[in-house]
C-alpha cells in the first residue's frame, strides 16, 4: 500500500502556479553546502527593510523535511525597539504612572540589555549592536520628548501616542527618522 505524500517538493507548486499564470513569491534554490548556505544566511541577516525569509529544507527525493524562518537584523532590532517603547509608554501612562525621566532611564537600560542579547543571538558585531542600541534609545527619547511632550495634559492625546507607537509603529518610526535625521540602515557584516 502506497502512503500519500505530504511533503511535496515546493517547486512543483511554483511550477503549477506559474503555468496557470499565477504570480509567486521569488525563490532561490541553494544547495546545502557549508559556504554557499552560510553566505545565504548572512545575506538574509543583513537585508534591509524586510522581515526575513523562509528556508525550506528538501531531501534528495524533493520532499520538504523542514523549514526555518530566518529574520533580518534590521527587523529583529526594530521589533525590539518597538517593544521597549511600548513598555516605556505603559510605565508612564499605565497604573504605575512612573515619571518620564525615571521611565526613560529604565528604558535605556532595558534597551542596552536587550541588544546585548540580540548581539549574541544574531552574532552581530560590537559596532552594529552599538548603533542599533543608540537608535533604540534615541527613538524612546523622541517618543518622550517630542510625541508625549506635545500632548500637554491631554490623556486622550497620550493614549493616541501609545496606540500609534504600538499599532502604527512604521509610521511613527518613519516620522522619527525624518525628524531626527537618524538612519536605520546599519551594516551588520562588520
């Protein structure tokens, strides 16, 4: 009795879709050899303005035997910055009502700690880590001294800042880059 195959070669799906006129995502077939594959992972890690890629592992018979989501340093770093900004705003605007200066100091320390962990996890250089860390601290300072400071005593405006930083992060991030002249394109190969 022949068992049904559940691990079908993904190239088959791409070929069928293409033949039917359906656009597919870009893909690349890379042999699993030490140097070539390491170069692919490095290229993914160092990509800019993208989340990352999904690597499918296919055996000699063309069956998928595993998959790996591999994130870019840019994405991991910005996500960490967003989460630390969210925590900062929760501390300032939540039940604790921590003073902005105190919350800012705590957040900066938290950013440093988080980027030390990211450095180990992604194997980033000291220089890249320091740049992302400074960018994170600058962003939270911007949120405190520009976004929140412009709210005055309006709780509604402050909640809007919190909402925007969490749910519309890319918009706030872009505004931060424009307002400060900061650059989030950081070379992670050095």
